[in-house]
């Protein structure tokens, strides 16, 4: 057994054997076997799009202003990711290849290699807050392929550097020899002269895309179910599940007659420019919403188009129209609230006399400078934008016809706590956007952006919010923009958070308080509007009834008669003075005594109609012919008739 241990392990084991009591204990550092890093290169991401997202994040950290992604869809045998970032020097290339998981970002070494800014290793050479941290982004491509090429060049260099990488696919069986230098694969690197000295940037060429990745991007499972149905029922079901828009397939000749010719269907036209094409893609979702209770991306887009959508959502990009925080208060288009950070605080309805004031300014969120991105991403002719819309949404039957926007922020510096306990300061700004219908359903939830980027997408549980507000939670889109902190809580795939991290705990507590404040304010606002609508409806009924009584008076007396003011006195009410106007008073209890059955108080609607009927009877002189007791009997019977339907 000892022959499999290296000398360091043998020495430590020998030292441990000599320890016989606690006072002789050994203290040392934990050692991580580098095979863990080797495992990382074998694929840690859940989707193919996640790997492409990491390559784009690398370009952003390299100060690229644009990234171009090209595929040969629907074949997907080759994917190219090109950017105009600073590129990598030969030294940076060697460091990358020899230090998987040992990122030079956020280190002094990164400054020496030109990867980070001089004096601050947490930002790029041109001042961007870095997204990457672990140094595994370039090897995320193992999710897509085990063979790829890197072509990179820095400005002023007469040569470009070319690397061919073949990643090793790892197995669980033990390896031979010293595992402290576990091999992740092999590479071949060389330099070639170039005439364009000023050019700079990096291109990643992914060849031999893995079969399972190709099948996923092609939506192969869906098309196979159509080609090879198990029964007529399953064939019909498969055809009905074809998404509204898709990139087609390689060979449509064997498709069933019902689907023949549907080789490609896209929401944009070939002549559309990239920005217009993506805008039409977003509009297609909201068009599909009309008349449906909910819409999922899978109902509208195939796997490839869903990947494009999620990339647009995750990256540091402008919005397809405008960030809601940059909208103004003009047009009174939404209810605006400010979230309280006080314990058991309440959201406050806020407004502005300046119609040009933005929600960002109104909420005191003007410090969010990182939202001004000089960065664009184009994939197969689509210019990506964050696909979230806030204006001109479809109307619903909900009493609230305007969205509700809740603005908030948190600045916690954990004064008095050591950094190893608090993990440092946490700062973020946020909005919660309520509207009766959120589309697609994947946008129902909270999305957390760190320096503008996100790998988590929308969390529909709102960080495990336990209150039973399921309907309301499906009506909320929330974005949290983290300016400082939380990075340490990100798990290695950047698609989930460590729930026990102090920053995650604090952010979760804030979000749950914000949701409580939103629910309270939304219920109150909806109730007030219901009262207004109900009052308006009542007023409308009263007006119609008043017209009917006036018409009866005109027919009977040529409008010369006096219409009495009829008052129904409830138990406990004082009798009114009869000095100033013609008034007829009836005690409700006496009228109810004439109604068979229980003594449930009549509705306001029935009493309103009874007053009008009494006025008509008075105009025609009917009540004048009856004694007070007979009047009570007659009106009690009429009230019973009016209440009969409700009581039945």
C-alpha cells in the first residue's frame, strides 16, 4: 500500500504513527488532488449553451466590444466564437494551458500577463468588473467537444498564436503514478506571422462536436418521434408538440405528409438586420401569449432557439427595448413603490413632479454605472439583447391595468465582523415587476446578476420563498444587480449559489421581505380599485334607476309630481327629520318580517331597487290608498321577491 504513496504522504504517515496523545497532534494544510481539476475539464455545465456563455464571458473580461458566434445549423458540426478583445500573449497562453483552474484573473500575475488592470486585479485592463474567476472557462468547451483550436493575437504583435487542444476524457479507474500532475489532455502550439500588426482578439474553433450535443441542438429527440411514431396516437402527439419556430433539420424528405416542407420556420425574415431579427423573436413570444394562460419557451422555440434566448438573458447586454430602471415616470404607466429595508417595513408609493425622472433616479439607484455596456453579441445573424419587455404588455381581465414596480437596494458592510465571517461587503440594487401575466413562464422568478452577468437565470422559487403566494409569484419578474460581493457564494458552474454563504443568506432575507411588501401593496391597490369599480357600477345603476323613476313621474304627472325621498331605516338608525323635504321612511325590520324564511339582511342592490319601486308606487298614488301596515306588507313582499333569487 505504501508503494502507491508519494514521499510527502509517506513522511506524513510516519509522523502520524508516532503521535500517541492529543498534545502531540499534527497541524498542516489540506491538500487537493489535481484530479479534481481534471474532472472539471470533463464537463461541469448542464447545457451546451452554458459552455458558449463561458466563452463569451471570457471575451467580455478581455475587453471585447463584440463577439461573433457562427454555427452551421442545423448540422452543428462546427461552432466558432470570435472576439475583438485584447487577445493573449505567448506568456498568457502558456499560463492558461499549464494552470487549469488557476486563473491569473484577480491576481498580481494577471497584471503582469496583461489580463487585468494595473493596480486592481478585479477589473479588466479597460475597467470592466471581471465575470470570470476560476480559470476554467476555456475548458468549458469539453461540454461541446474534446478537440478545439485557439487563435489569438495581441495588438502590436507581428505574430498570432495558434493552439490545438485535445482534452482527455476521464474515467473513474485509478491512474498510475503521481496524481498531483494529472494530465488534462495534450496541446500543440505554434506562432505564425501576420501582416495586420494592429489586429487583436481571440477565436475559438470547436470541431467534432460531440454527438449528444449535436442531437440536443438539433432537437433530434423531437424529430425522431415524428419519424418513428409508436402509434397513430403518438404520431399525432409528436406533430402537435413541434414548436412554433425551429431551425429545421438536415433531411426533411422522410417527414410525414402532415409536416412535409416544414424544414425551417423562424420569427424573422432573411432580409431583417440582426437587431430587428432578434426583436421579432422577442415579439413572437408576446404574440403567442394572446388568449393563453401561460406560455413556455419550449412551446415556441426548438432547443437551439431556446439556447439563443437564454444566452441573451444571461449576458451583460442592453435590453431589447429599455431597462425598466431607465424608464421615466411620464404617462403614469405604472405604480411605483420604494421597498423598505426596515424590519417589518412597508413599501411606499412614490411619484415625481418631473415627468423625465427615471425610475433609477426615483429609487435612488443612480449608482448602477455597470449597466452601461459597450458590448454586443451576434449569433448566426441575431444581435442579442436581454429579452425582457416592460411596456405595452397584453391587457388582462385583472382589475389592475397598470404594472407595479418595486424598487430597492441594500448596502451592508458588516461592520464589526471579520471578513472571514462576513465575506466582505454586499451591495445590490433590484426591482420587482408585477403584472397579471408574465411571459414566457421561464421569466417568472428572481434573476441575480453579478456585474451584469448571470448563469442562474430566473429562479421561480424566489430563493425558496415559503409563503403560499403561488398565483402572485407567477406574476413577478425580479432582477437583482449585485455590484459588490456574492461572488464567493457562486458554485463552480456559476449556475447556482451556496445557500449557507453569508451574502446569500442576507440577499434571501431581503428578497423575501420585498415579496411580502409587494404582496401587501398589491392586495391593497387591487382592493381600492375594486371598490372604485364597484362604486362606479353602483353609481351607474343608481343613475339608470333614477331615470326610470323620473320617466314614471313624467308619464303620471307631466313631471309636476313630487318624487319622495324613500329611506329604509336599519335597526339602530335614528329617525330622520321630515322638515326639509318630502320623505317616506320604512323600518327594515318590519319589512323583513313579511318575508318568509330566515331574517338574513337583504343586499344593498335589493334595497336600492326597493327604494325606486317605492318611489314609483308613490308617484302613482298607490301607497296613499294603503294603511302603514299594508304599506309594510306590500313592500316586504316586493323585497322578498327581489331577494328570492339570491336566497335560492
